[in-house]
């Protein structure tokens, strides 16, 4: 027999000789069951280790000089495209002239004819059909007393009806229908406007704006500044020959600030019906909103509170450490691509909204059962969106549900705990069998 080591007394796992061991049928069954339990629980531990969860946190948004995209799709069934103007203004009230956009006006047939599409036109300065390329190169059209627009094709001249309208807007003059102006007569502007009186319009597309407090609105007539006031030329709006006049009934098919979440990310966030009380990041509150009115003197206002939101995929830390400019967005990318990171990360925005509507003639809301609500007189008819940026930012970070060390610890706990319980069960079965045999032997 080998000599005893000095560690023998420290052995916590004492052994029995083979002759003292007893193997039973119940012990074999318990062993098989315990192995199956160990395999099942170990598979569960592995699945938890491989699971990716999204951990939300709230931080202060420290970004500077950022921009954001506004994507909209709104239908106005009772206003022709020729009368609608889309304006974007920043926090100081000044119009943002250099806004990158890709917005289209889509002419719609009257509702009595089904409201189908007629044609679409991209909103842009100096479109090809407005460049007057068919005129004599030496032609210099008059501006009828107004200073020539700064963006005229030929400096000091108004070669097209559009340039005359722009000159009048910059001079804060009402334009009317242009029936007495040669440029508008040549382009049949008055006839084209009369032809579209019964049509509707859908405005869709996106625009990129500075990430500051501001508003954008859709109102009738060309807009211009009069002192410190932003006003619209409403002459054509009021002089409409349409029975009952135009109105700003509208349908907001979609309105979002930033890119739309992909379906796989929505499922990860719980958009498949689980935890939807707080995981509604993919929902836009104004989608499919419908407002109806027959009053041409009506104003709809939406007050939007925007919350910046980031989604960081698993492993984003490595690329962020390698590339210090990881968080800097490229402002030169095209519309619709802004906010996407090269590693799968995404910068977008959630928002909440409250709405208000009123008649520009004043009065109260007695017809709606709220006679206590009094409205002031005056204003501009249209649909206005005023947005504010939250100083807080929601960061949704993908993480492993369990670390590798946690997986090993869980695996050891599964194996050790299962075998300990199995040993106790086997001991109980063995003791019970022995006592049962003793009782039967006494009876005999």
C-alpha cells in the first residue's frame, strides 16, 4: 500500500472500496433520468448564453451639429397642388432655404372620380419646364415693379411666370392669378390653375433639416416674410370658383423622423405582441390620421415631441474603438440613407404628439360639446407641425444575456445540483427498499 500523503487528511471526497458498493435497479433508473435532466438543463444554459437581448438606457444627448430627416406622406383631397406650399422654419422663425429634400407633389383626381393619380412633380427650383429655354436668349421679361428674384435664371429679369411669382413673394406683394402678365399668359398659368381647381394633391417624400426646434407647414399660396412675420399669398385661396371652396381635410398616411425600423429589429424589441406596453418604438402616432372639415378658414396644428433613439448591434464597441468617427453622420449621403451606420447601428427618432384645430373666424367648440373652448380670430389656413427635440436620448444596446463565465457557472450548478438531488433520491429509494424487506422478513 502506498504511503499516505500529507494531503490525505484534507480529502473531502472519501472513497469506499468496490466490495462495499451495492448497485440497484432503482439507482440505474435515477442515473439515466438525472443524465437526461443534466442534458436538458445544459442545453437551456447554452441557449441563454447565445441569446441576444436589447438593454434600453436613457442618457443625455450630447450631439452637436446633427441633422435629421422628416419623411411624410399626406393627402389633401380638396386642395390642388398648384395652391399648396411646403415651408420649413427653424427655431428663430427664419425659413431654411438650403434644405435638402426629395418631396413630390402628386396631382389627384377629384373625389367624385375616384381620387386616382394624374401625375407627379418633384419640388425643386428652376425645373426644366420652367427654364424658358424656348425663348430668345436675349429675352428679359419684366418683373412688373418688383425687384428681380435673387435666383433668377437671368439676373435682373423675370423670364418665367414662376420667377414673377418669386419676385412678388420677395417683395411681399400679392400675386393673384397672373392673368395680366405676359409670362403667365404664355405658359397658360391661369388656365392651368382653373383646370386643377377640383383636384386633390398628395405630398410625399423626405427632407433633411437641422436637428433644432422648428416647424414645417403646408399652407396655400406662395410664402414670404413681411417684417418679422411669415405670411402667405392667399388671394387664390379665397377667390376659388369651386362650390363650397377648398378645405384642408387631410389624411396623414405616414410621418416619421428618421429611418424606419426593419422588421427583424421590431421583432427583437417585442413588436410581435410581447411587451408591447413599452416596446412600441416602431409605431408612429400620426400614421393613418384623418381630419375632416368643410370650412376653408380652418387650421390644424400638431405639436410633436421628438426623442432621439439609437440602436446599437452586438459588437458595436469594437468598431467604435477602431474608428473614432464612428458616430459622425455623413451629411452628404442621399435622402433615406441618413442614420444608418456601417456596422448595422441606427440613429432615428421616436415621437409623441398632441393636436389642436380651430376655425380662423374665432368662436368656440360648442358643436363638439366643448363650449368652454374659445378660439382667437386670424391666422393662416393649413396644416402645421411644430416639433421640439428632447435633451434625453434612448439607447437600445444589444448584449449577450449571459457572459461565458456565467455560462460555465450555470453549467456547474446544473451538473452539481442535479447529481446531488439524484443522490438524495437514490438514497431515499434504497433506504425505503431495505426497510420494506426487513418488515416482510419479520412478518414471515
